C-alpha cells in the first residue's frame, strides 16, 4: 500500500517541482541581474487568473502563454519601481504580492462573475506517458505516466538557462549587472535595461508557473491556490545557490516535501502526526535547509542594491 | 560623493526642513496620482470615481461611530506598522509579523481560558503579556537563525507564518476546542468577560457595534514609546547605526548580532498586540475566522509612514478610512471592493517613489551648494 502511494506521491511531487523550478529559474534571472524579487508569489497569482481565463477563451497552450505574458507585464511594475525609482526591492515585492491578490479578485469578478474562483474543469493539455519510466515496477511507473507535458519541459528548461547565462553575451552582461554594476558600466554595459530584462524574465516564468498550476493541476482558478509556493521557490533559489542545476535539486526537495501532506499522510511515522503538523513539513524543511546550508550560499554581490548609475 | 558617505547627521537644519516639506508635498502628489490611476480603473468599470471617493470619505467620517470605526481599523495596523518599522530601522525585514500576531492570539487565548481565576485587573494584563511573550518567542527563532547561521529572515519568517497558521488550526481543533454544544464552530470556548479589553464605545456614547477599545490609545502610546526608543535611547541609536551602515556600526564597537536579536524581539512584542483588538475587543474567542493579512498590511503602513512613528499612526488611519470605505462601496456601488486594495498598492508604490524623488532632488541641490562652497574656499583637499 505505501509503495503504490509512493508512485502517486512522486507524481504530485513532480508537479510541485515544476511550479517551484520554473518560478525559481525566473527568480534566478532577476537576482542574477541584481534585483531581489519576493514578488514571485504575486506574479504567479497573476499567472493563475490570466492563465485560467486564457485557456477558457483560447485553449491551454494560449492560456499558458497568456499567463507568462501577464506575469511579464505585471513584473514591469517591480522593474520600474526598483530599477528606475530605486524603491527598496523587498517593499516593492511586498506591494506586488498585495496588489496581485486584489487584482486577481477584481479580474475574477470580471471574468467569472465571482471573486474567488472560476468554474472547475477548465481545458488542459493532453497528458503524456514517459517511455520506459512509466513501466517501472512497484507502482513507481504511476509517477511517470499520465503526466502533464509541462513537467519534462520544466526539467529541460535548465539547458537554455545554463546556455543563456554562461554562453551568451546577454548572460554575461546580466551577471555582471548583478555582481558589479559599477565595473559593468565602466565597460560600456548599460545596467538598467539588463535589470529590466532580468525582472521581465522572472515575471514570464512565474506567470507561466502560475498558469500551469491553474490549468494543468487544479483545472480552475481559485483564490489562494498558490499557497506561498512563490516564497518556497525563493527558498529553493537560495538553497540552490543561484545555480540552475542546484536549484533543480532544491526544487525537487521542496516539491516532494509539498507532496508529503497530500499523498504520504498514511506512510509510517508520518501517519502518527496530526494533519496540521503534516502540513507544516514543507515549511520546516525549508527553514532547516536554509539555516543548514546557508553558510555555503553566495548570492549575487549587488543583489538588492540600487545602482545609481550615470543614467539614473 | 562626499555627502553621500557622510550622510544624515551633517544635514543642515534648513535642508532637513526642506526634506520634510518635500516629503509632505510628495505624499500629496503621490496620493493624487494614485487617485487618478484608481479613477481610471473605476471608470473602466463604469462607475463615477468622484462618487466612489466621496462615498468612501462619507462612510469613514459622517458620524462619530464611523470615525471610531476608522480608529478601530487603524489599531492593529499601528502595531504592525511599528513592528515592521522597528526591525527595518536595524536593516531587517520582519515579514513574519503575520505569524507572530497569530501565535500571540493563540497564547493570549490560552491565558484568557486557563488563568480565569485571576481578577480582571490582573487577567487583562496577563493575557496581553502572554500574547506579547508568544509573539516575541516566535520572532526570536528567525532572529537567532539569522544571527547564528545567516539564514535570511525574509524567507524564514514567511515559513514561520505558514507554521503558525497550521499550529493555530490544530490548537482550536484539539486542546482548545470549544466544549459547548455548537461543535461545528471551529473555535475555543468564549473567554470570561473580565478577560476582555475595556471598550471605549460605551464611555464615548457609541453603539456597541463599534469595537473601539483601550488598545487604540495604547497604540498611540506605543508610537510615542517607539519614537523615544529609536531616537532617545542607546539601543535605539545602535539599531539605527546598524541599519544605516553595518560596517561603521561594527567599527564603532556595536555588536550587530546582539542589536539585531534585541530589535527583532521588540518587533515581536509589538506584533503581539496586533491581533488583540480582534480577539479581546470584538470576538471574545479564538476561532478559524480570525483576520489574516494584518502583518503584510503593516509593511504597507510602515513604508507609507516613512518608518516614522507619527507617519505610521497617520497612514494606519488612512488605511483605516479605506477599509471603512469598502463597506460604502459594497453598499452604494456595483464596484468590487478589491478596487481599494489595488488603490492601496498604487498609493504605496507612488508614495515610496515620490519620497525617493524628493530625496534625490534635495541631495542633488545640497551637492551643488557644497560644490559652490568648496569652489569658494578651495584651501583644504
């Protein structure tokens, strides 16, 4: 019995991984460019509402893209505030999160006639089976069958991310804006547009992840469905030391931790805990991970710092 | 460049006045800007923005009980704004006010239910003390983790918020579950009447639907105490030194870690008061219907108020007006009340941006004046 549950638990963990990893990769671009983005949660929320609307109107592919695009547009508020007007990054991020909740309710009332959710069963993508892995014994195959195609795409996103960051001129300049904006500017790199780009990419990723949550997992928009996943993605980013592959490992850890309360509540030891304590597991895991590994983290040197360049 | 390093203490009196005047101007300008943006949204929704704003103002100020309602709304926001601001003065973000006040409500409920043998004169202070200790203990964990391991308080406090919500959900379902007939209600037993916060409604001749309590004057007193702490005590000085430049503070012999832990505890103490008006002035029990989001609202209040106790009191009252206005909007227009949340967000961002623009303008002018002085007397290098 527990082994069969394990397959389902991994399947759910992989879905949470997808949300966390996509959002964290977005955050990686933003922070590598020097802008701390705790507004990821709010950007995800915008992705859920716009993605849900998009899939109802134009189908799931368009829904995911509309989610990404609206995340991008909304993130420009954060970019404008932090890059151009030097508003404290945390303050702006908190405001993004506050406004996103209000905006989502407003739009939900507009789109669905009720402030807190859409009708359930909105259109989603056809699910796929991963060849070979879906035949794994002991019920583990269930983890890799009937999967949203976005899940493997999330894993594969590591490749373009690494390529862009390390092998392109844009990536090099983006990182220099986050590490040493003064030196970058001296070398003729314009910091502000790069930081706008970094924040915009984070908005697109987080919006996409939110749309994935609404369309592919819950198949509806519901207020509060992001449940703080944007913040856990931020923790995965820190735990992964702002490096794409390590962030993937961190996101897997937190993804599985998220799945425990929902799918492993019957497992030995865990079943002895009251439900509310099981729900604390992801948060406790995050705190322990952040406190335990943080000695080894190495954030972008200029992240969180306003850059008052010559153009400012 | 030199002015940027030497910073605030050298600012002359006239330029300080100029800065304060500029900030007031900035606030007004930003509020107008936010009103225009909000107005555009309202027009898109097919309503008249002037009518909507008039409704908000009318609902908030027409009768004495409306004003009392605004003060009631502002009470928790003053405490959470102060909690955020105190930590911010030390360069830390207490995003965990949310979880801290939720734990404070839990420990207050425990005291109210189990210390019921105490007379009222002692019980109310004991309940408040219990709230404060619970909230401060909850704040201590991320503070200690930050100082000992470097774990960033923004992430850990957010996680502590999630844990607090689950802990309270568990407590009101298990050890504190009400023993009364209506077991469908997820809540504790009613607190004894003597554990409740003395109401100001009756003495002021207001209807009992207003839950204005002694906590409102206590909140104003807290503003004064926080001001005194920050600007007139040694620890307050250290806190501000750590916040403005940790490097020079350390060189000046200040232990950064110790100052950060102490200030986070003070922040937690203030957070402990946030949930009390709801708990002891309104409901009289702890249930799963408690108000959430007051901690995050505190961040908005703190930054609207420029992290200064007076500014915090004023901006809490302003947000109190907007919250009261939601009722008016819901009753008199077709508009979703979320418009006011969006309006708040636009207001905060535009105010913060406006402050920054003023700061830049004043700094630039000062730089120019100093350049003139230096050009006139170029003897020293």
